[in-house]
C-alpha cells in the first residue's frame, strides 16, 4: 500500500544531462536505476523558464496565467490553493526540505489578518508546505544588502558550528575556491568554476540536504509527501573534490547554435542573446570552464541519490513510497547564444521527469519511456490521486499521470503544452521599448511544432521540432507556414479562453445548480401559472390577503 510521496526536484538540471536521457559522458547510474524501476517521461515541460514562477505552477497545479506569480519575487496570491492544501484534504501531510523560491503575499495576509507565525499563516507564507527546513540556498550580498537575507540561514549556522568561520560560509566555503595565499576565489566569477569548492564534500549543499531529507523521513508520521528540493546544479557553478576534477573540456559537448541563427534572430530573442549572460556564455572558454563544474554538480547529485535510495531500501520505505524526480527548468550553457534559462528552447523548457510507483499495479510499466506531452502541473493531481483524494478539476489544470503509471493509458489527453514568461521587471523590457503589460511571451508546442508569441506587436517565432529538433531555424516569417502558424494560434486562443479563474465551484456543483433557482421560488418568463409545473409555484397559489388600504391607516 502506498503511504508516502518523495518529491525530488533539482534546480536548473537540463533534461539531457543524465545518462538515461542520452548524455554520452555524464553517467548517472542511480537516477538511471530509478528510471529502470519506473516510468521515464521524455516530453515533460515546465510552465515558465524561471525558478519562482515555474515552481508556483508545480506547487499549485495551475498555469502562470492563472496563479499570477509570473517572475521571481512576485508573491503567490494569498487565495491560491496549493499542493499541500489538496493533499491535507486527502489526509496526507505535505512537508518541505529545501528550496521553493516562494515569496509570500504579505499584503494579502495582513488584509485577511493571517499572522505568519500561526499554523494557517505559516502554510500560506510557505506555499502550502509545512516546513521541516526551508533552504533557498542563496545568500548573495551586494551594496544594497543581501538578495535573500534568509537564504542558506540554517545551513550557514550548521557550517559555522562545524568550524567554517565566516559571516557567510555559504559563499566563502561552499561556493568558492581558495588560492595558495588563502584568498577566497568567488564562485560568482566563472573563471573560478574549475576551482574546487573549499569545503569537505560531505558538508556541501547537496549532501547536506540529502541528510536533512533522511532526517525528516526518520521522524515522519505518515502518510506524507516530502518535497526534497535541491539547490544545485544551479549557479554558482563550483563543486568540491572529487567532483571538481572528474570532467574537463574534452567532455563538453559541441555547442548547439549557428551564425545564421544569431544574424536572423527575432528582435526579442536577439535581446536575450545580447545580454551580458548571453555574450559571456557564447565564449567557448567560458563553456569549458563552467560545464565541467556543472557536470560535477550533477554527478554529485546522482551519488547522493544513491545514498538516498539505499536508505529507502534498507528501511523498507521504497515499498510504500512513490518517488518522483524532476527539475524546475534547464540551462542554456551557451546553446543558442544564451546562458541561464529565460527563453523557450527545449534546452530550458524540457525537463527530466521520472516516477517510480512501488505498487504491483505499476509492474507492467517498469523501465518504460512515455513520449506523451506532459506538464509540471500534472504532478499535483497525480499526488492527490496517490493520496486517495478527489482531484479538484476546476482548480487543478493538469491531469493525473496515474493512468500512464498503471498502464491504463499510453499518453495524456492533451495535444499541446504551454509555457509563459513575463519580463516586465527586466531591463530587456526597457531595451525593447515594451510596456509592462506587453512584456510577456507565450510558448505553445505540440509534438511537431513550437510557436512563441510575443506581446507588443512582434511577429511570432516558429520551430519545426521534427525536422529541426535543435531549434536553429525560426520559420515565423515563412509564408509557406502560414497555415501552421494560424493553427497554433488557434490552439493558443483555445487555451486562453479556458475558465481558469472559476475555482470556487466544481463542475458537478455547476451542473447541480442548473434550474435550482426555479425550485426556490424564482419564476421567470411564465405568463400563466398553469404554464409551469404546479410544484414550482405551489407557494404562490391559493394565498389570500387584505387590501393594503385596510391595513395602512391614513395619516392624520
């Protein structure tokens, strides 16, 4: 009997940087073994190519257009129902160990009188999770202060207790190297990526969070969902030994880009290429410095999965726990003349997704690969079904993957996936002369075509995923593809017209409401009482009353 869910998410892990997804040099045997025991989804897409909004879609089971937290630092509205809310209703706890990148709606909480230290207030402030440990893993500091003053808070205290003496050991040890004179070589500077992080491997971030995840499960009372959310292989790109020396320039795959792609780039795409990040990652020396460290971080993550899975098997937890492994987005790493993740190529928007279901009903699908179009918002309804709850289809916009896991269906019911990006708070909006309202983009893709719509009067982009899987040739100006573009826009408009904000009444309740007012005395359009059913007007028949003149006394 399934009692628990271990929901593992990595940050900025590319789908094609695991050996079970085809990477020729980066061997990830522990994650591969999980895939051999479960289902590997080959076309899983996120809903936004940036940490915060992607995660908010995963945690709410709703598109960005629905929940509104469209960029990092934009709060999730206080009224949004989350994965934790759905699971607790079904009798399953929902706990966090690691990162969410969630920003609480402080104004909304204050308006409703929700105190952050109350049970409900704490859940609302933490994206619906009960918190075992939140670690967003980021404590950058600049002239205006820290990016996130609470970043790596507990981890930094833990490091200091172990003797890593610094006001910010997250930076000085876990994410920096050290030269022969004792100078800190900051991991923020990409030239230092080949350096070994100045920390014992077992004290670095990924082993630390693995240990905390195990500690949670050791004391947890089920049924529970544990969101074990890792910080790496997200930048800073630096890793301790032995992983720092495992890979070199010879393991860096050829870059996926072309000069024609850059010269003919759509103006919005060109703006992303021309950012400092894009320009830097377009250099081969940068790629050769960064990518071996990125691979080392992933290799370390896989080894920690081996540690984690071994513990589950030793304790028997693997017999009653569904294991889900995915990422919040990818990383361009110089492909398409870009770094980071904030555009819509598969490099960024396609993620690994592996689900292991220990129940006998899933035996028929073990080791299989599903080619169906899957979205990150599918996880929330899947978890609700695992917990034995009823999926609230008027709230959750994804679909449960349980029929695929149990071999009842080969694919999902959708014929396209959606991804969105809001760059209204980015300097790119000013550079492009785009208003806050128009600084948004939408991606719609099926198994053959990917269309990208940019608000602000720009033409669309179009890629032929069948004949151009590397997405190098933009067909958005091709007259020969006018019908394809129109067809993809029809699908996008169909998606945009969905009633996503009608979340307070279910479909069944709406059907039940039909005609209900007629049984509660509302009589509209009836000329004669005999033109409608007697039972509907019985309260209005055979009644008597005095003339009002006999009741109301004339004024003196």
